[in-house]
């Protein structure tokens, strides 16, 4: 048995070496920004650990703490937790504590879990070798997994030289303040995140397999929400190796591989004589790839999640159910066609394009994506996720892959993102103190924003500074609401917000005011107040207690306008107007007609006026006045031009003559005053062209009658 295990271990190493000859492992970086003291101020690279809970999309502000005497943080007989039982250190209110630990003597995971128990909010481990940054990984053994599953803080590696700078300051009792930033640890180019999950179908490897299956069960509901909403594009992958040609005839390659050593996996039990083989695992890997391909063709890619979860529950290696029959029962249960999956799988010993693609996809690319060498591995937007395989942590990392502001609502769930707007939190305190009025804290995945309260919006003042001012929704969004636009509805603006109400019946609906229909004309005493009430509502004036209409008799009628009392009676205007022998009056319902014997009737003065007098100027007179004004301005302009031209020429001639003969002062004075009374003062007076008295052309008709507005 021991010889078989040794041989199997040798074969496993061969498989790994074949894959890693040209392997490219990418170290995923974060940023440490030191803000104080000035001697070490600046940005420093850190390498994210492949365990713990990195705060993707966020940052952590804290002070560095170097636990001198316990900086290795390894468990021993004196200190089972790496630190004294009641270890204390100086905490600064408002700042997290970042432990600075030394590499060596024990596992990374052991150091981090011990530091977390001692009160660390994050851990930076100092390398003890002068080298480029590397990724701190967690082992697969049971003792390491117990640490990994319990670590809930972020961890990263610092170079030896950078750590030395910080230690120098800390030894001098200086406070070193820094910010660990994960905001750009993952690319976030747009509104969709592409992510992959790399694993294999082996479900008999103990705690590690249980951890993978637990993640798949818990993440199923989130994955379906993200996928059906179009927020993510998910693809599962399976780690696949191949044998070297010189070992193809070995028992190891034959029992661990398909297609003559092309597609291999390690033995689930690490023992060729017991249980299942790597070949069984590769076959199930292929089946699960085909389930994903088939479910995609049906438009339901999330069915892959249903299959792998049901398969892990029903087809366990420990119960001897890890086989084709059990798998096909599960395929039928989730609603896929078994034959479609069989056709996809083809002959197990033939080359298969899906498995070829898996081997190629494991290799890194030139765009910064490293080789996949760890089971399990999560890749988000072509970057390796570093951290614990935890539903909340992976979901947070996926949310960090969206462009800022384009994250789905799921990403603002309290289990994913801390609400910075909760009472007492940073966002709450910051926004409450805003003098520009932006006192509403809006929680976002990457932090928070201070915005204007509901019902207000930001406007720039004369200095270009934004300040929150009331937004009158009655002039904006309310115009699109049916409840605000009915004839009897009033929008009432308030600070903040608005409300729309029906304020009463319209008078025509109430039918309480007098009305009359005669000679195809409609008369009504209804005088609506709705226009004024609506205008007052926009100003924030409440319509409550104010009538929506009044009964007022129209022009030509008298009375109180009420249908059930006095109503309205016609007024005989001929008894009040159009009196005299030169006029003839005819009364109508609601109006009258007055005809003059000679001239026109002017209702405003209740008199007859001669044709052409009053009533303003005729069209010909207006044209005449305009023509006269144009002529006057033309003559004036020409006169001014001639005057300035003559003055210029006189000055030129005088300058020339001065070169040949002297000019006395008196002559100069006479010359300059020679035009004092000329110019436009001698022009014709404008009043001579006044056309206000021009007569209107005579009409062929005799006297003209006046009709009140109702009759015109």
C-alpha cells in the first residue's frame, strides 16, 4: 500500500510539473497609502493573501501596530494564541489597528488568526527575504483549514525594505497612519462582471470539498439573481492535467486519465487501490461542463448551479453514488434532456474540445491573468480573487467589479456592504455637517455620497458653489402624474416634497349656478377659481377652505347667479346707454346694438363720433408719417456728412497754407467760428411734416352701427 501511495504521489507531481513548466502565477496587488509621518509618507505595494477577507471596493484607515516581542504571532506552549492572554495595546478612537507581523516559524494563516484574536482589524506580514512580493497561500491540510475558515480580517504581504522603514518610525514612538485600499484590486470597467469558478467534481476530499460544496449551495440564489438580471456572465471551469508521453503506460496515467493521458485528475483518496479514481472525476467534470453548455442553449444557464448542488447531495463518494446513473437522475430532475448531455460528452476516450479548452484556459494570458493552479479559484474580470471562499466575501468582490454607480441593488445589502449612513457612522456624521445643505447620506457600495434632501436639488450660486434649494415638483415631475392633472386637482408644493389633492367639485358638475342656452349661445354664472387655486398651490399656498367656484352673473345680466334663488336676469342696456335722437338702440339677451344716424358709435364714451376722427390713425396716415421720418433722417444725415467733410478739408488747406504764409490769431478765430450757426439748425422743422391730422378716406356707406362684444 505504501509503495502504491509513493508511486501515486510521484505521478501527481509529474502531472503538476507538466502543467507548470511554463506557468505564470500572478500576484494580486493592493495599495497601502501612508499619510503620516512625513518621513515615510507615500504609496506602497502590498500582495493580497489567498485567505482572509479582503475589503474589495473599499478601504481601511488605521494605525500600524508592531507587537514587539510577539511579532511572529506563532502559537507555542507559553502563548497558545501567539500573544499573552490579556494582550493590550494603545487603540486610537476612529482608527482601525493594522498589526505588523514578521514572517517565519509558523504558517501565515496561524499568524493572522492569532492577530485577529488579539484585536487586529487587518494584518500586514513583513517578508524576511529581500525579494519581490509573493502571494501568501493557505495549505490544504486539516490544521490549516481550521484557521482559514475562521479568519474574518484582510491580510497582505509587505516587502522587507518597506517594513524596515515603518519599524524605524514605530521604534521611535511615532504613530504611523495608513490606508489599505482595495478599490482598484479588481478591474471595474462597466455594468457587467465576468467571473469564473475553478474546481473539480471530487466531493470526497473532506473539509476542503465540504467548504466548496457549502459555497456553491449558498451562492446559488445570488448567482441566479445576478445572471437573470444580466449583471454577470458566469462560467464554471475544471482543473485538468495531462501525462507526459514517457509515462503513458503507467498505471497512474491509465487510472487517472481519459483519452490516453490527455485529460487527468488526481485520485480522490490518494490511493489507487481504494474507492474512485481520477478518471471518474474527469468524466464527471466533462458531464458538468456539458450540463452547463446544454443549459445555456435552453436559455437557463443557472441550471448548472442546480445540478452541481443536487449532485453533491445525492451522488456522494462516501455513499458509493458517484456514478453515471445517479448523475443522469439529477439531470432529469432539473429538467434537462439526458440525451443532449450524452451527445455532448461523446466517447470518453476521444479528444474532446471542451476539455481541450479547459487546459488552455488554465494557462495565463498577456493581459495580467495568471495561471490557475489552486483548487478552488475564483476569477473576476480576468483577475484572481484573493481571500476566503465565503459567500459574502466573493459577492463583495463581484460587486467591486462593477463600474462605480452601476452596481445592482444586491450589492448594497447590509451583508455585502457596510452602511456608512447608519447613525454614528462616518457618512452620517460627514453629511450632517454639510453647510451646502447636502445633509442626506446616500449609501453606496464603495462608501457614501452626501446629497440634497428629498424635494431639493443643488444649484450653483454666483461664486460657482453648489447649494441645496427647494425643487418645485409642481412645475416638474408632478406634471406627469394623473393625480395632479385632473381639472379639480391642485398640486401643493412643500419643502421638501409635494402633494396633489382634489379640492372639490367643478361648478358645471355641481350645477348650482344659473345657466341659460338661447340662440345657440350658452350663458353661465359659474366663475371658476381653479386657475387661481392651482397657481397658489405651486407657490405652496394651501387651497383648503377656499371655494373652487363662485356664481357671478355674466356681462349683460344682473342677479346673484345662484340657480336656486335669484339667478340672473337680462339687463336692458337701451335704458342705460345709446340715448339720444342721433342713435337707435336694439336690446338683445345679454347684449345690445347701437346705430348712429351719422358716424360711428363709441361704446367707451357712449357717443357717436365722426368718421375719420378718433379711433386712432388710419393705415395711410401711419405710412405717411413713417415716410416723412425717413426723409427727415436722410436729410439730416447728409447735412452732417457734408459739414464734417468741409471741416476736414478746411483743416487740410489751412495746414498747407501755414507752411507758406503766417496766419494771425484773429483770422484763425474767425475761421473756427464760421460754422457756429450752420448745420441742422437751419433745416426744416420736424413739426411741418407731422401727419396726425390726415383724414381717413371717406366711406361709401352711411352711418355705421355698433355691436357689443357678444354680437360682433
